[in-house]
């Protein structure tokens, strides 16, 4: 199984390194590049980790802050990405290819309330 990746968003730190301490400092430079965001949208972009981000906005941020994507986005291993080894099935014999199923075997359905011939 491939390792799951996550990321850390460093926009606030990069802005501070460039002397931009207010989230609204980004509004005019973004507008110069044709990107119109409200102050609350810019605040969320800076303070929170974006789940979706248009490439146009990302490229504008890289241009405004004179940085690279490596400065803004740091890939990290996702928490809980380490897969634990499976425990052996409890009980006696198991069918070939059914190792590790344990209590996940289907049970025969019982029909109640119906007279059987």
C-alpha cells in the first residue's frame, strides 16, 4: 500500500518573512493580477489550510511573494498512514484464501414465521 501524503500550508509564514503581517495586504496585489477575492476569502486562504486552490491563485501568490511552491506547500506523511499488521484469525480451520477474515464470514439467513412444507 502506498503511503498517504498530506501537506502543510505555509502562506502566513512566507507573508511574515516578506513583511506582510495583515491578511488584507494580499488584496491589492491579487487584484493587480486579475484575482478578486473578498477580505474573508483572503483571510481563510492565509489562516486555514486550503483543500482546493486554483492554479491561477497559486501562481499569483508565488509571483507576489517571490517564492516557490516548496516554500508554500510542504508535503508530509499523513497521520495514521502506517498500516498495522493484521492479526491472525481466531479459531480453527479456515478455508484456503480466507485467512484473516475472522468474524467477517457471512451467516446463513434464517427465515422465521414461515411454515416450511
